[in-house]
């Protein structure tokens, strides 16, 4: 039976149920239990936003607090993954990749290829991403294009609680290294989530709204903003198809191409910075593959090429909003 | 067993000598073949350091894991990776241990517990922590060894790994192979403490310094720290002071060395000569037996070169395979 759960609860449930099902699944990260070695309670935090709250009570020493030492414990998760475990490591904020990136992009991502197909590294690295939390430049980035750029990594970005549970279970069962993004602004958003275990396959985009006039391709928190824009545009007689990519690597370009073949118009919406972004990647692929189907130039709606600002007045401008998305659709439809 | 002064039986000593000699012949041959232009890319030779890898690996089984370095050929051979597959790999051949996709700096054989040579200095240490964690959870007494050079011992990820291994009480031994040079830079200058033992104590673990050219000393010291790890006593740091006979990489002009330094090393600090003198001097193994092994090691390496030379290169169909296990 489905319950109305927040994405926070859905992620917690996915971890809990997979750990109960598979004894090789362990979780590690800073404060994911919280309170280890401290005089007060264990499970004091359950992660900085409480996503893993209660798991250490159920799963004991398989929920491992770590020192503040991303380079060591992300690397250890990867080493353990090549040694028979299925670790889920929490890199608290994706912004912290700067201190442990070697272990991700030079080690985990490359083992399979460098070792001639003989290594398996079934590690999941969960990380919070995205702006809108008033967390400023070093706790608010997307950085999705950096991971998507690297062969050997899989990159997953759910936009809602239902997808979060199914995609996280799929990520844990996948035998390749997976970067699993959780947008901190989506943790409290709710959806109907089945009680039981289920998976959502990678490279299957979700057409969240159908329409014949323009295609909007996006992921993460801008899915809802794109839907808001599509709702406003419908009142003007413009029907948008909105595609939630769900996984950035592998990416479901077939669904995008099929949609643009029909609409002839494409707007790519990406909360990441614009250069070499997912938006740029999708735009280039569509232009290369089905240029003849396009009735207008492809448009991108992204964050500006700046760090994430702190001031709420500026941060609200930074994130692509429904108004900007709708304006871009109007431009492409007018052409 | 005949009465002899060593704590290691004669058969094991013969095996150890064979391993050391195979590593030496492998590296000497590569030195020649690189100069001849037969080998693509970077090659870092382990010649001169054989006693450490050999003595340490005698304490390990396939269930135990090692994370190696850019200078990994010796670790590979001592851990049991097939010499033919290694030679093929270094030549970029389809017959290589990694189908020619890794090369000298990325030889791995997980079935032998060899988690890979590594082109990123210090990166093996966190991986060894992970292998140690897996062994600890299995509860089978498995250990993991992290090899690191004196240079990479300054990397943050190495120092973080010492702390993590101590905090989690992991069955990991950190082996610092101190050959005196981080590429061209002296360890005396680049490491800001007098002794690695001090570094170990800073992380709450035992630290031992041993003469890495003395096979027996390494074997004894490694035996103690590995046994400690197996028994749940936690991590240790073992520094092996040693010498490399060649440059940081093949092609290194080595102008940072003192005049006559390498000649002196080969004459007076060759771990294989020292081993040979010890076992023949004690009357445990005859020179003739060792000479036979010398010839067999050379033949094995020659055969590996022939095999690798004859092997095909990977084809265009191999370029895009092995990136993922599943592509959706």
C-alpha cells in the first residue's frame, strides 16, 4: 500500500529495507548515526538533516559514523566495494567532493576499465546538492555535469519521493559506482510511495507532462518549476511536454529525441552552471541527431555562470524559476 | 628440517629467492626494453627493493589484499600475479592482465588479492582501509596492506587513512617503502619528522622501522604487525628503508643522485646479494641451487617477453567495452 511520504522518509526507507534484505549493505558517513563516542545519545543526528535517523538503532554497527575525513572514508567505501561489500557512503554535501574526488574519479570510476573488466565496485555515494537552502557558495552547488562527464560513474538525480526510493534501491543493487544526488530542497516534498521494495531502471526518463508544442528537459528541483511553467503556458494555449531525466548517466536520449521529433522545439532547464552542463549536453545531442526536426533554436535555462550567492534576494534569482522557463518556451514557440 | 639459524624453512627461503630474482630479472629486462623503445608509456622499476615485497607477501594469502603503488611490479609478482600477463599488460597487449587497458601503473588481479598498482600517489591507502573493513566484517582474519612510497606518505589521503584505520581498528598495515627519493626530492627534506615511528605514534598505532634490504628483518617485523592485525589488534605502520637502483621512471637522468651512488648501492646494498650471502654462509642453501633458480627466473622472464611480443594488440572493438558492468 502506498503512503504519502517525504523524500527524506523515502530515502530512509530504501536504505532500511535494502539493509534488511542484503547483509553486505553497509552505510558510512559523517554523523549518519551521530553521537558516536559522545557522552549523550547514539543516533543523535541521523545525518545533518535526519535522513538516516533511526537506522543505527535497527542495523547497529552497519551504520558507521566516520571521522571528518572524506578522502579516507569515501576511498574506504570504494575499497570495501571491491572486496565484497555494498557500501552506501554519504558525502554530506556534494560540494565536499573537492577533498575526496580522486577516490571517485581516478579510482572507483576507472577500476572496471583499467583492470580489463575484472573489477566490480558496487558503491553508492549519496550527496546533497542544490541551491535554495540559504547555504551559500560551498553548500549549494549541483556539480552534476562534473560527475556525468566521467566514464565509469552512474549519476542519479530523483525529483520526488517515489523516484527517490526506487532509484536508490536500484543504485544499491547496481554493480557499478553510482553518485546518488538528493536535492536538499526536495526532502520535505511528498509523494505516494509503496511500502514494499521496488526499483526504477536507469536510463528511463519520465514524461511527467505530455504536450505537442515544446519539449522541456530537466531533472531535480526544476522538474516542478518546469511543470509550473507548463501549467501557466497551457492557459496561453501552449502545450509543453516535460521530461524528467531521472538519471544523467546513463541518459535516456531516446525519449528526448522522440519528444522533440514531435514538438520541434526544445528548452533545456538545468540548475547547474551553464558551461558544459546537462542542458548543454542534451542541446548538443539533439542538434546533432535531429537538426532537421527543429523548428527553432534550442534554448537553455540554467543558473548563471557564478557561484551560488548567499543573499536570499540573489539566490532566488540564481535558480531557474517558472517565469524564466516559461519565457524561454514562449521565445522558442514564437520562432 | 635441518638445523639452521633462520626461523623460515628452507623451502620457503628457496621460494623467496625465486620471487626476488624473478622481480629483478623482470625489471632488468624492462630497463633494456624501454631503452630499446619496445615499451609504451611510463615504467617505474622496483629493482633494488625486492626483499620488502617478497618478505611481506610471504605472510599473506589470496584472502588478504594489497593496494600497491606506481612502482608495483614487485608487489604484483610477490602477490602471485602471472608474469606473462604482466609483461603483456606492460606492452599494451590483449593478453595482458588487464587486456592492455591498464598498463604498468594499473596492473591488478583481484583474484590474487592484488587491488591494483596505482598511478595516484597515496590513493591506495583508503582502498586498503576498505579492504580491511570488508575483512573485519567477514571475520575471517583477513588483512590488507597499503604500500606507499616515502613521497606519497605526505599525501593527505594517506594520513587520513592512518587515522581512519586507527579509529575503526582495522586490520591494515601501512608499509612505507622509503627509498630516499620522492621522484627527485630527498625524503630528508620532504618529510618533516625524524622518523616514521613518530608519525605512527601520532595516530595511536605502533610504528616499526626496518632495514628493507634485509629480507629476514622485514619478514620478522612484518610478521609481527600482520599477526597483530589478524588478531584484531588494529593497524600498524612499517617503514622499510631501501634503495632503488634505477630512476623514478625509466628515462630519468637521475642528476639528483650523488656521484657513484648507484654503483655503491649495487655493490653494497643489494638485497638479493645480501640474502644470498646469508643463506649460503649459513650453509642452508648452496650457491649451485641459487644459480639454478637464477637461470630459471631469467628463462621465465624471457618466456614472458616472447609470449607478450607474439600476443596481439587489442582491437577497435575493445575501445569502448569494460566501462560499466551494465549500460542501463
